[in-house]
């Protein structure tokens, strides 16, 4: 995941290895739950979470009790919503989510977890345009 402020500046980039998640569908729900928990831990009061799985985004916005295998993740998200002044889940096309997928894919291949504050892994910068790359690269 990549957390940015309202100016588009990177606050945190993070990848976590979750070998016991049943499917990529469930992994999307798990990632949303982790993003919400991370924002709470950081003391953020307003968040917008973007994801490229419409079903997961819809369920995150819902208040109904989820009974599918992803239900635990959705319940975790719904439980933590009260910790924010504003929380919004937004569907985006997969093509707009390249940087996050690059971090996830590379981390899985390397079997490594990443947590960087105000930075992104250098390999993730390749998926950004050259202007944004200079903006996010550490000095």
C-alpha cells in the first residue's frame, strides 16, 4: 500500500507478506483493512482508500454484516470506521494502481516486507512518470 496526503506526497509505503490469505480477492479486503488500521495508528482523521476491486470497495462502504470468507476483514474495517472524521472507499481502474501492484509483486517475489516513511522502494518509482519520480526519490 502507498499512503499519500492530499497534496500527493508519500507518507508511508508498506508491503506485508500474508501467506495464509485464501485468494487474491480476499487479499484486496485484507489490504483495505490494513490501510484503515495503519491510518488509525498514524492518527489520521480523514482518509480515502482506493482499490481496484469494485466488490471489495462496495462492501467496505456498506454497513451490512458480511458473511463471505472476507467477512472478518470487512467487519474489521466497519469496526474501525468510527475512529475517523471522514472515511471513503473509492474504486479505481487497475491501471491507475500500478505503483501499489509493483510493490506487492516485487515484495512477494523477494519474500520481503517493506515499511518506509515518506519514501517508496526505488523499484516502485519505475511505474511513475519521470516528473513524479524526481519528486518522490530520496535525496
